[in-house]
C-alpha cells in the first residue's frame, strides 16, 4: 500500500518568514494530494490540494508543488503569521473520485514565533 | 463548519471493557471514516463506509468494528479495549462521485484512554 513520509516533524519560524514542509509518497499511482491543518483541540481542515495532472497550485499565502517523477510534494507558506501555528498533515490517495482512502503523513508541528 | 459531532468527547475506560464511539453528521454525505491519531503516526484509517450497511476495513482495523444503519450515524466499537487503543479518534465525512468534492471534513475528535 501507499506510504507517506513527512518532514520535518517540528518547524519553528519567525513571523513573516516562509515555511516549507515536504512529503514523499511510494505509490506512483497516487493521483490526489491534499494538505490538512489541525489546530489545537480541533479536527483537521483542508487548506489546499493538488491533483496529479498539475505541478503547482497557489491560494494566497499557501502553495503546493508536486514532482511526480521524484514522488514528492511540498507545502509552502509565505509571510507566516501566528495563526498559522498548527499541525500540518500531508496525504495521498490513488482513489480520486471514489472512496477516498487517504494515507496521511506523520504531521509537522509549525510554530510561528512573534 | 460541516455538521459533524462525535460522542463522547472524552472517555476513560478499563482494559477488557467494550467501548462504542458515535459519529453523527447532518450533511447527508455518503462516505464516513474513522481514524485514529497517535504521535509520530499521523492519522491512520480504521474503517470507512460508502453507504448504509456498506463498510470496509482500513489500515489498522484489527480490534475494531463499525456499523452504519443510518446515513447520519457511524459507530466505532472496541469489543474489548486494550491499552494500545488509547488514542484520539476522529470521524470524517466526504461527498461522493467524480463531480463531488474530495474534501474530507473532520469531527472534533474523541480522546479515549484505556487503563
């Protein structure tokens, strides 16, 4: 089955700096890669996603890049703010459009220092 | 916020006792999922449902069973709880079909401690 590795496990940045979180996946058939943000004591929320037919996607301060050849994808957050502090999870699935059995990475605790 | 509630939100139980966690949705979404979250492992799928009475196993299904008798409710049962099942359990829902959103909406979680 799919295996997703996520790095780093913890990341501290100064407010205003950029943050990058990286994930690798094992199954070349994976075709959908979402990123979720989990704030303390809450369930995870989708912040951005990308399909395998796209190399990059941006949404304001957040961007995701996908390299299918290397089987890795990354989350980029620019101009970080204290409210960006949370745990971020990457995920992958081969089942876009049907039962979406996501395989998640182990998470990155991002801390934005004021 | 998607209408997903989980009950109970916190539970402490003893080894060997049965435990049932409930997930309730008001969104009429077809798919429902149970995950467990543990440090260093992220979210791991236990079971999922693709319709009433239609369920399947996920990555870590041993020791767990599920039931879905109504669209809105998805129950997770630990027949005989063990300390290794101490975790935070999250329910999620999603829409169906290639035209539907792929987003999974997560509930607030249930923290289960097995002593």
